């Protein structure tokens, strides 16, 4: 329990430091933030007055404290381009990204772990070779290149799936596959290595000597021990999905956080960029915390 509390405290400190760094980086990145709201004919005085109205003339630290206070009171501000409430905008975009990210995580672990188990149990067979080759290809092909290939094959040539947009489940298949491809490949290799390592341990021979069935040994004992390193890296999978979502959502026109953030950067929509950037930092940090706590709880030695 002390380890969990210590990890949580360190994560909170990391979250504060990361959010402050992102907050300052956005303000020091350059560009005219008034271009999103004021016309090109606006005078320098008008632009300076606008900066004062939105608080950009204050020191960065004071702006950060003011913004955090407004966030905790539920005031996320408004978009500079259309004056829309960021709160209502965030609900829709977060929901769409959660759907895509959740489906990707299901594919990462729902496909990666079984394939890794099969490769380990059929070690050095043609099945093991095929699965291992698939995992190597999954790590070698960039996700944006894979997206273009799948769009050409399944949308342009075969016409089975739509190339972009949001609608039924068919719109979710291609972006979810692209977003999860590298994670599946890494999970396959990790599961295979952990299973092979645990199958050679003394406890497996002891369980076999005790008369336990191979099925029970594999699924109850070997698999459970093999999942510990996968749990420890689950947070990295969340961070990977968050990072790749910026590219995948933009390519497939999926209306999520990633696409919204990219569009806001291009339009210099300062408050929107600020909120969604800090949101991504929060999600990645929280994912790492969940992985660390989950690994501690799943490992009996660390619990003691």
C-alpha cells in the first residue's frame, strides 16, 4: 500500500510539472493568437486589447493558476474561432476518441495475447514463424503508411469499408486496426517471450508431476505469471494510442480529440489547443499510474 501511495503522489507531482510545461510551451510557441478571432484589418491596438481581455498579458505562472482555478470550477472557456463552449465540444470529442481508443485496446490485448500464447505453445513451428513474422511487420510499418495501404485496398479497390468519416461500425474498423497494429505486434512478442520463459520454470515441472492437466497449467499458472510484464507496459500502450490518434484521426477524418487538436493548432485556436493538450497529458500520466498500481497489485511479492 505504501508503494501505491508513493507512486500516486509522484504521479500527481509529474502531472503538475507536465501540465505547467505544456501550458508554457503553448504560450511560447509563437504565432498570432488574435488571428483566430480578429479580422486581418484589425489594428495593433485592437489586438493588444484582445490579449488583455483573455489574460495573455499576465505572467505565465499567473495565467496557469487562473486557468487551473477556472477548470476546477467547470469553466473551460470558449473557442476563439466560433465562440463555442469548450465544455460541450470536449464531451463529443472525448466520447468519439474513447470509442476509437477503447476498440484499439480491445484489439491490442484481445488479439495480441492469444496470438502470443499460440506462438509460445507452438514454438518453432510454421504457426510460430507466421505469427512472429506478422508481429515484426506490425512494428516495422509506420501507422500512417499502413493507413494509406488499408484505405487503398479495402476502400478504393474492394469498396468494402469507408475511407473516412463517422457512422456505423464499418467506419470504426480501419482506424481501430491502424491504431492498434503496433500494440498488437508488441503484445504478441512480449506474451510469447514471457510464456516461453515461464514454461521452462521449475514450478511447471512441479505442477506436471502433481498431475495437473496441461490446460490448467497453461491458463491458470503460466499465463497469469506471463501477464505481469504486459500489465506493467499497459500504460505505455495508452500513451502510444494517444500519440498515434493525432495522425490516425486526421487521416480517417474521425471527429475525436486528435483531429480537433490538429485543426485547432492550424487555426491557432488558443484555448482549444490548451485544453486538449493538457487533456492528453492527463490521460497518458493516468495510464502510467494505472499500469504501475495494477502491476503492484497483481504481483504478490510487491504486495508484501
